[in-house]
């Protein structure tokens, strides 16, 4: 089977070792606790979207340790308790907007999307990072694990899911999370750090197996890391230590909910091996959909599969978290 990475038979056996620091568990325990404890101060601003039976809102809530995070929220215009989906977006993009969320919302599911801080949406990035980085987000704060950009993003994403779960119209036992590329990586991280989701749908996930990614990715933002290290070669060890905390390879064993992942064998941005590496450390119910001739993209057929999974999991089977 063709691949820009390893042959498929080798991909199916590729399971790199975890490389957690000794304080990995404590790092995330304290971060998650602080993220959940911090008040959301959420604001939902009605938005006039001419749809039938759907209410639409612009969302604002406090980011982790500062700033305001933006997004969108759609809900059925009816009373009762509804399932919910939280959506995360790709690198340097912005949250899916109302029309992007409408197909799911129209099924009787509440949908929340989140702009990552400082990227091309409306979320503020209030964090102060140690001096020295390259353009982009991969090396912001890379000198200090507690100041690293993706620590803040993962915490913001947890807070977005909390905002959704705490809404009075939400059935907190029927929550799913999803995203593409960077959003897929955030989905994996949130699934590892929160017990709330019963279904995770990460597509062609980024933020996976950093050590291999920076060695083999020929396109996309992983290259920001070696570019930074070319300028600061003495920071190789501390940089890799920082990255280890936010690498989904190290977070994967914590995921408990069902996970269905897409992986494209011609993807030169998120190399297939990096996704297989994470997948092989999942101990939860899992499935990988492999697309041999696609690049960094989500096939229509996979989007249809996801849609069916959401309906089946959130509306038809009515599972509980205990049975997920």
C-alpha cells in the first residue's frame, strides 16, 4: 500500500515508547484542576441566523489564566435535555462557524466551537511567553513547560467542554468532541484529560509523536520546531522536554472514551506514522479509518461516517459514561 511514510504493514506495527517526564501526571493534574476551577464568566450573545428551530449564539468565556476565548453555540429551539458536541479547529484557522455546525445542530444536538487563542479567530492570547521563538505557535513558550502555548490551548479546550456540559439544556452524559488536524490533536488531548466525552472523533490529528514528526514531516507547522532549534541548538533537550507534556503520544493511554480516527497515507503534514504511534497506545474502544490515496484532508465518506456515529452514539443508543 503506497505511503509517503512507512509501508502500511510497518505502520501497523509502529509503537514508539512513551517518553513522559517524572512529573507528567502531576503537571496535568494541577493544570486540569486549575482549568476546571477557574470561573468561566461565559457570555452567549444571540446571533440572528435565519434558520428554523435552531437558536444561534456568539460565545465568549475567560481563557485559561487570562484573555477571552471566542466561539459559536447552536442549540435546538425547544425545551428538554440535549446531547452536545464540542468542535476544535485546524492550525492557524478559526472555529467552525454557524453554517458549518448546522447539519449536526439540526439533528437535535447542541454544538459549541472554539477559536484557539491568538490564531485567526477572535480569541485573545493573554499569555506571556519566555523570550525566543519562531513565527507560528509551535515554539511559543517552548523554554518552559508551564508557559508552553499548547498547555494553554488544551486548558482552554477543556474549559470549552465544561461550558457546554454545564449548560442547563445539556445532558452531560451525552457529549462528544471532534476536530481536524490541530483540532484532531486537541480532541485527543481533551479526551485524555477529561472524563466527560463518550465519543472522540479526531481527524488526521496533529500534535502527535513529536520526535518522529519533526524528523519526517516535509510540510506544515512541525517544521517550526527544527527551525527554532537551528537558531537555538543548545535548547534541544529543554525544548523536547517541554513538548513531551503536550505530545498526544504520552497522553494517549489516559483516553477512556471510544475514539474513531482518520489517517491518510499521503499526508505530508501529519505523517501517518505519528498517528499510528498514538493509536497503538490507546487502550479505549478504538477504530482507525485508513485512506491510502488522500493527503491532509478528510474524505467525504469519512465525514459521513462521523455524522452517522454522532447520531448513533448521542441520539439512538443513549449510552452512559459508565458504559462508554
